[in-house]
């Protein structure tokens, strides 16, 4: 049995593959000095006070006190190194452009073609967008009735999804940063899984008016209604149901057709991460991403604060100065945002991350970046923007799971891959979410929630290439409607959380 994994020759730590007891041999010549939990780090050499602790070939931090071989290294052992200097990224551009990507085993899938849309839909859904939280109660009652009474008449429509969010009123709608939530809401309704059909429900007195989120040609009685124009609750329900049925009739004519990979957009995210995320789950996701990119598709990775401390490795995969400048702009914006809020990068990792062996944000960053694979980064976009290029996209979203996912939806994502080490039931209603776990014991513990087990890499049953290929095939099966993800089968859905850095009023 392998007791610990060392990733790079220059590393002076290894990660425990299971709980290790005092006296056990972690690696040849290294005996454990204290009980070390699974996924936590073991010192392989003497690390004097003030000297670097190295994993992934990078400095995770500096020893607070002398660390002996066999000691347990955790978040209390280290002093954070400085963040990478954003002004120096210009010198990193294009240093690591990998053109030799793995060939995908297939280059087509079955999706819903959407006119004037960059991507095809993986699902055929009626999306009902709201302008303000005030209308959600009425809309939900209407959706409940629609699903029970009307949807069965339209068998080609997969679902009706109410896009519930807390934005729209009580906000500084003209503040400079209001562009972020407004862009997100405007682009979510354009997601290809909604089939090009627009249905917007407002109240009538909110600040988020339809002209802020719809094109002028789309603001009409076929697409938009205000509840304050209806005489009481039942009239509101009738109005919503009538508009919805007109949309359902159109969506019901849609059928899956063979699509090239260039019409598929896949979001990659991780959450509830542990120290195995950068060894098993995220590298496997990265391999699948590389296959999609090689086939002409689009993949997105995100989570600014989770990659900030490895940003130089991102810059090295950007071929052009313009996109590197955009990367610096996005990272600088977030640095300022955190500073204004009175916090810094030490706010991440989370307690669960630390319990899973992640000691510093540097360590978390290196594992997080692994899910982007090795492909060149074709474009850096602001959170919730729609890419203009195919290939690997860095989508500069917040790191929170339920803010990142909706931002990727706004950018056109049709299916999401979510890598977890600690476990999470997170899922989206508008796009299927595929769960990849980093440990076999988590798969066994949550058999009905995990789709792909990357823990087999630790035990030697499979390689990153094997699991990455399995994941690629699984993505295309889910995207094509040949199967449902576990969370989709269970109908586990998170609310849409809109990222709003602008002031409330």
C-alpha cells in the first residue's frame, strides 16, 4: 500500500493517502512522528524555521518553527509567502504554450441547435427569468401548476426552470459595478439550454427594468409581463401560464441533432476541495478539458481568488499580451474588492479545505488550476460575459460555488463538471452538474451523489488519462441526453445567487 504521495522531485513534503499513525513509514526513510490525517502533509526533510515548504514545486509557505522529517504540516505550521506581483505578469506571457493535446475519442454529440447562439443546448428547457425577488412567490405557484398540468402535453421539453434571484430592487442600479449583476441576469436567459425563448416576469416598480436586460426587439407582450398590470393573484397566474404555454409549444418542436464539439461549452469548477484535488480529481478534469478543446469545443475555468496565488502559471499559457492585460485587470479588480471589504487572501481556504489537508491558498491555487488542463488560454473574460472564441476560457468569477456556477451559465455553459474532495450536493437546475470525487472512500460513502471516482488514481487502479477519458465520455453522454448526472436524477437544485458588488440602497 502506498502511504504517501510526493508530486515533484523538488518537493519536501508528501501527502498521506490514509490516516498514518506514529511509527509508520510514510516513505522510504521517513517515519511518522505524530498521527497524520488522510490528505495532510508529511515533512520529508528537515525544514528549518523560516525556510520554504514546497509542494507542486512551489513554495506553499515558510516554516513557523523547525520542522523535522516525519512531522505533520498543516495551516498552523506555515507563514504565507507574498502573492505573485501582477505587474510582473507581462514577463510571463506565452512561456508555456502546449499545443500537443490528447485526441478526443469522439468529436460530435447530440444537442439542440439554437439559432443565433454560439453553443447548442444540452437540455430543452423553458426558462422563466425574473426581474426582482418580489415576483418569485407568484411565479413559483405558476411553475408548479405548469409542471403538473401543462408540461406533460409537451414531451420534447425537459423542464420549466424559474430563475430566482435576489437582485432587481433596493440596489444602486446606476452604480458602476451594477454592470456585473445586470450582465449576468441578461446573459443567463440567453443560455442555449433555454432554446432561444425569452420569458421575463417583472413587478412594475423595480429598478431592474426590461430595457436593461433585453434587446429592444425582444421587449414585447410575447416575452414580458408585469404583475402590477393584472387584476389579482389568479389573473397573474393565468397570464404567466398563457405566456409559458406559447413558449412550450415552440420548444416542443425542438429535437436533438448531431452537433460538432465546437457547439459545446463545458464549465469546470471545484468545491469542498482537499489535498487530493490537485492529484486526482482536477488533473482528470483537466485532461477531459484538453480533449474537448482539441476537438474544437469550449471549456471554462474560473474562481479568481482560488487561482490568484498561481496566476503566473495562467499567464504563461496565454499566447497574447491583450488577454494577459485582461487577466491583470480582473485580478487587480478582485484584489481591490477584497481590500475594500477588509479581508485578504487568508480568508481562503475554508475550514473544510483545511480539514482536507489544504494549508494555504497557494496550495489550493495550484490544485485548482489543475482542472484547466494544459491547453493554451484563448480568452480571458469578465464574469458572466459570453466568450468570443472557442478553446479554453478563463472566466473571472468569484470562487463561491453558487456564485461561480450561475456566472458560467451566463457565459453559455451547457453542462458543468464539479470536482470535490469533501463532498457537496451542489447542482444547477438549468444545466446538469457532473460530480467527480478525489477519494474512493468518498465515492463509497456517497454512491448516489458521485458520478466519477478519481480516487482510483491513488490506488493505482487507473491513471489520470484513464479517468480523464472516462470523464470526457461521461460529459458527452450527459450533454447528449443519453444519461443524467446523479444530482440531476435526484433533482437537487441550488438557488441562483447573483454576484452584486455594487451598493444596496
